[in-house]
């Protein structure tokens, strides 16, 4: 089920590998519709990492909700799942092939965090909602200095609606 009131979009799904590509397409299309083309790559990558974490770690269910919300000049992407266990940011060896998802989220986002979301939790990240042309946004991205590694906790600018 997809809902799109104004600058808010939610997608409910089972976090299975076959579904993750579909959600990336939905996120890309929605951001294109909102004229936020410059955010497609980082948002799609972040959603992929968060959904992979749900698929790999969430119990008892892989049911989750992806939420996109543009408020003022910021895009917030969050993934809500039913598992109340909070994820931990790990320092991964350069040779490890997994365990880098949250570090990647921290590197690509302006801010990120985890909060309890009854039932379960929500992992979220923010990106600046650039309204410049794609060429200008690409130039900005090459000079972008990512946020510090571990910012956790609730962001007061983030409001989430409970999805039944």
C-alpha cells in the first residue's frame, strides 16, 4: 500500500531481497516527482541498507514501513520494523563484507538516528532537500562533507505518523 499526501509517502512491505529493488524504484520515482533528483542516489542507497538490515536482523517479522517526508528544506527517510532491539553502529574492518550499513548511513546523511516506535523501532536519516538543478546538485555533492559518524536519538525536526 502506498500513500502520498503532499510531500509524504509511505510504503509497507515485507523486507525480502526481491522487494528491495521495487522500493528503490518507488523512492526514485517519488523523489523525481518532487523534483528532488539530486537526492535519488543517496536516498535509494540508504533505503537499501536499512531494508537489508530489516531482512537480515528483524524478528519476529520482516514487515516494515518505509517513509519519506519532506519538511521545509529536509528529506527524512525512515524504516519502521517490528523488532524492538536497537541496532548498533559497528566499526568494520576494511576487509569485512558486512556490518557497514549504519556507518554508510552516517556517512551519506546529514543526520541519522534510531528511536523506539511502538511496536518496534524506526531507523531514520536526513538529507538536505536541494531544489537546485541536477547538474548544480552534482557539483555540490562532490564538495559535500558528510556528518560525523554516530548521531543517535530522536531528531526534533522529524515527525512520524503511525501507520496501521
